[in-house]
C-alpha cells in the first residue's frame, strides 16, 4: 500500500517539476519564469520528498523530508523575491503585454539618470513608449 501511495506522490511531484521546467522554458520574461520555478518547483519537490518519506517508512527519513520541505517553503519565495527585486531594480524589462506594474516609478530616483543606456526601456514602459529615453528608435 505504501508503494502505491509513494508512486502516486512521486508521479504528482514529477508532474509539477515538469510544469515548472516547462514554465521556465516557455514563459516570456524573467519574472514569470521565476514565479513558475518557485511555485511549481517547490510543490513538486515537496511531493517527491513526501513520496520518499512514505516509501521508506522510516521516522528518520520522514523527519528529514519534512525539514527539507519546510526549508524549501521558507527560502524559495524569499530568494525569488530578492532576485526579482534586484532584476527589476537593474532594469530587466517586463513583458510588453504586462498591464499592471506596481513598482513603476518607485526605483527611478535611486537608479539615477545614467542607469539605463539611451534607447533602452525602463521597467514598466510599453514597447514604443519613448518617455524618458533619448528618442532613439533602437530597442
């Protein structure tokens, strides 16, 4: 019975890890890719760890699996947030079809006028929006 439950948990975990990898490959910008890797990857890893705990049936393995899963739950969102904030601060462009940018204008003063080269898009500006650039058509 524990082998069957372990196989189901392992298959579900493998599915979510696959979805995370597919999201990293297919999503259009860094921020969406990080979201896919963090959410689905953590869930998939947690299911795989639960499968190991069920299949081995040892208290030591179960405790280690729970500790590792809690560590992932605590660190993966924080790491993704810090990396995403740093990428946004550095000027990594959001997807051009993004409708809402809650951070637009919050870091412009901190970067200063020389942070973005002429012709580049600041975060949150749509393609073709030349506000704040030198008027260059190069994107």
